[in-house]
């Protein structure tokens, strides 16, 4: 599972896709943008929870067991030829054990289900050649105004879960990498760990294989966290989620997390961050909302300009 990236490694760059139609669109856009660029490979981030909402579930969760959706995975495999895939796993938004979205790292009784989901993904990635990176949110403490666990409980249970996951990865020789994503400051109706560097130190301190997903936009909405803190944590950065917002935190909801295109005038340390991505060849996911508001040409030029910086 040794992961070595350096300046000669290909640079992965691409968009996040919320459904199958958007997937095909962004892959073609990125391929065109990189046609004259050397040592770049298109990458696409897939959010299974979103794909399911749009009528293309990639797996099922029946009676507490995760099972791959073979037909949809066959179609996905064909659609991503020549492109690297990353998966951003669903996170809980209500408590209901009959549904996957109720599963929580903060609840120890849910850990066996969540570990089995990772086992299923190891099978999926191996059988379909769909990349090697899975990203995940830290546990939520408050969901839709309902307290799931205390801060202390959530941190303790997250540490226990990632220890179990790390142990499974090493013992079973699972061939994927996991990145835990930093979050915004907590809201009134929704609070998730990952807005302070101490959370990551505690959650991952017993692990050897678990890395980070550095989210640039989320960092702008967290007063307690700096990008440099994450890079200095002595943890592998599996991917950078590249997007932005005005940096004006709203306590009530997530309208502040706009996921807009990032430029040098709306991201502090823009070139320094991209230089770090370039040196370590960290995959760059352009996690942009409402891609339909942009023309193909706008997005193609954006990727091409980023690739020029990263060459």
C-alpha cells in the first residue's frame, strides 16, 4: 500500500459529479482541457449518495448488508475509461438504521455496518478498476437539530472507528486509501467534527494508513483551522477539494458553503497551495456546485489554466 508521489508522477485533476449525465460531461471537458498537457490524467469524484438520488444507485443497503449494484457499476466502468475515479462516501443526515444515511461513526453500534461498507468498496474497486481513493466526513454531532452524541463521545468513538478501519486495511490488505475531510465551523442544526486540527490528531492518532482530504472551501468557513495545519499533520493528503466561497460563516445553515470556482483573488495562498499540489502531485478535485450554470468552454478553460500552473 505504499504511496509514493513526486514530481514525475502524473497530476490528477477533474471535477466532482453528482449524477451519470454530469459525469460524462465533466470527463469530456477535462479530457479536452488536457489534450496538449503532458503528464496529466483526468480524475472524477463520484458521490454514491447523490447518484442514488438521481436514480443510479451503485450499491444497495438491505437488512444491514451492503451489496454492489452490478448493472450500474458495469455502466460506470464503461463511462470512466481513461479516467481515474475517487469516491466520496455518504454521510448521515438523519438517524434511521433502516437506511444507510442513518449510519454514524459517532455511534459504536453502527461501526460494523460502516466497516462492511468499506469491505464492499474494496471489492468494487478491485473488480471494476475504479481507482484507489475513498474520502469520508468525520462524524456529525448534531443532525437536523438533533444531538447524536456529545463532543467527547463523538471524538472517542471516531478514534475507535478509525483504529478499527486502519486495522482492517492492514490485516485484510485492502488496496485503497482513505482521506478524512476537514469541515466548517459547527452550525445550530448541524455540527460535524473536523473544524479543528486537534480533532484529526485525536481521531487518527492510533492509525497508520488513514490520511486527509483537504477541503479549501471548508477551511474558509472555519476560524480554528489553517491549511498549513493539515499539511503539517504528518498524514498523507490523499486529495485536495478545490472550491471557494466568500468566507462569511452563517450559523443557521450551509448556504455559506457555496462551492464556487476558486481563483487567486478569492483564495488566500492560492499559488502556494497549488505549488504544494504540484510538488507532491496531490489529486485536485474541483468540487463545484451547479456545474450546469457554466458553459463547457468556461470549465474547459478553467481546467486548462490550472493545468498550466501545475505543469
